[in-house]
C-alpha cells in the first residue's frame, strides 16, 4: 500500500465543461514529478483517477459532481442481445496483442478516425506528437489490442493492466466500418481478456447521467459507479 498522503495535487483553473453545457469544470492531477508505478496507479484508479498520457487526473468541480468513475465486474457481466450480435459479426477479425503502435499504419488509422468522428473534440486536429503523448506506454502496464480484417488494420484498443482489472484507455477504428460496432466489440474483448487474466473489472472511465455521448456505458450490466468513495451498483 502506497502512502497517498504524501502526493501533491494540482488543480486547473475553472474552464467550460466539455460535457454539460453551462457548467464549469476543474480537474485535479497528480504532481507530474511524482514517482508513479503500477501499484500506485492501481490504487489511484480505485479512488477515481484516470490516465491521459503520463498524467493521472480526476474531476474536482465545485458546483457539480456529475462525473462518476464506472467499471464492469466482469464475472457478473452477461452480454445483452445486441452485444451478442456484435460479437458474432466480428468473429472473422484477427485479434492480436502487440507492444507498439508507433507505425505509420497505426497513426493513419487514428488520424482518419479523429478527422471523421471527432472534428468537434479536443483532439482535433490530430498530430503525431499528440498521438504519441496521449497513447503512450506508461509504467509498464499498457497493452495494445489490434484488430485486422483480411490483413487490413481496422481497429486498435489501448488498455492498462491494473492490479484489479483492465482500464480501457482509448479505442480508435475505421469509421467506414460502423455496422461492425467496433467500439462495442473492443470492450467485449477486454472483458473476456480480464476474465482470462483473473482480473475482476474493466474500468470505463467516467460516466455522466446527463451526457448522451456516455450513455453507451450503461449498456454493460451490471455497472458499478464510485460514489462517496464506495463502489456501488448502478440501478
């Protein structure tokens, strides 16, 4: 167990919330100079922290507590009808765990995904520097899952192996393959991988009840949310 009391926290200035119109957001993050390892990262994840590149952060808004960490208890998860259909549609894909996604092929897929799906987001326009910083390998825990169709790269999932589960960091895929629901499939693969590794959870980051973009997370049941420092099942 790490001594969390010695960690320094820094806070951003209030800024417009990206998810709820009219709200102001504040983010706290761990001192970038702190010595972080897999154990500390895992403990902070249990407290609602999330990784972006080499930074660990969580929302800390004065007037709003809408952002809640959520996770799937994988041994209790049962796919719904839509998720079972998604898994069946993608049975033909080749799935491979790889150590590096720095190739031109991987970046080209990411660039196409951001330019097509997220032109209104914080990651537009994409750059190679931003890509390397955001999806970097940190503290020896990051894994990359590659999806190919007849040899062609169609998707990549980035996840971190924590002590209690896998943390789904980011997924990008060929936007022309919408019927495959590759984002859903990537989560299903991580759930199965966590089971094989004897891990209890897949962490999905933050969920906001009022945010339509995050509504998909409630399709994975049961879903646990962190509230008042306790993980409870979402009703």
